[in-house]
C-alpha cells in the first residue's frame, strides 16, 4: 500500500507521526532531564500555535507559580518569549501575553514586579497590524491585550481591583466540578504549594539534581489534572 503526498490520508498520517514524535520527546525530557510537567505546559501554551491558552491549563500554571521552583521556571520561559519578540512570531508573543495577564490577576503578586522590565517590549506590540484571511483583526487583538497587560504591570488600584475580580469569579464557580481546582483565589492556596516572592534576577541558575522528587512531582501533577 502506498500513499500519495498531498492527499488527506498522507497528511493525516504525517500529523499523527508528528504528534507521536513530539509526545516521545516530551516523555524523554521528563525522564532524562530536570524539566517539570508544568514547565512543558508553559512552553506549549506560549508557542506559536494558532490557538490561545485555555483557562484550565492557565489555572494549573498560576497555581503552580506559588511553588518557588516552578515559579522560577515559569517566569524564565515568559521572559525568554517576550524578550525574543519578532513581528513574524506575533502569535508566540500574543499567547505569552494571554498567560502573563492570567498570572498577573491570579498568580503571585510579585509577577507584576518581575515583568515591569518588559514594558518597552510589550509597547512595541501595540504597533502590530495584521488581518487574517477570514478578516479577523489580530493586530487589534494584540494591541488590546498588550494595553491591558501594561496597565496591570503598573500595579496600583487597577491591579488590586482585577485580582479581586478574579478572586470573586473563582469563589462564584465553587461547586461546579473540577473548575474549582484551576480558577482559585490566590488568598486560599493549598499548602502543597510553597509561596514564593523571590525575583527572577535573584535566581542563581543552579539546577536541581534528578532524584525521587521527580516521581513525586509527576504524581502531584496527575492528581491536579485528574
């Protein structure tokens, strides 16, 4: 049996093979390196894929940000994404802004301080002009998101009000299944996450040794998303 290149069957097989390869690489990174499941999620949702991060995944990431080790990993990826902003990679920047906005309103309060240095880069995104083939104005979408993130980064009353709004929203959905595990108040974080307010610049860059802690982290991750 043979498949002709360019046919739906061939394209489908190619996509399946690509997905299989990516999953194998993800599994290998978890086993052979000190990368964490949450770190892989952050890399995934801030990539240049043509869809925005979903609330469930961002909720897990924002909860994990209260763990000191995960906090460093999360902001490191976001710093890298934003600092490497290029016009041709606007989707990557937009997805990063979506996650950053979520962290600013639901993650540790120190997130606002961590990313104030990226304000000038985010301001550059305001000038993006792009309308896709369906007529959707992505340039305007990026501009609106960038303006909101910049306003949140300034802190003050607006940031406090938005964090309070997110807290009330989280309380309002209690009792509606597993969503409560992802969209939660930052004032009621479970004890399994150690609160961390250290800034990214204070990180020494030392990597954690691979040990049985990897198994514990994966079990905790599965319990959260299960």
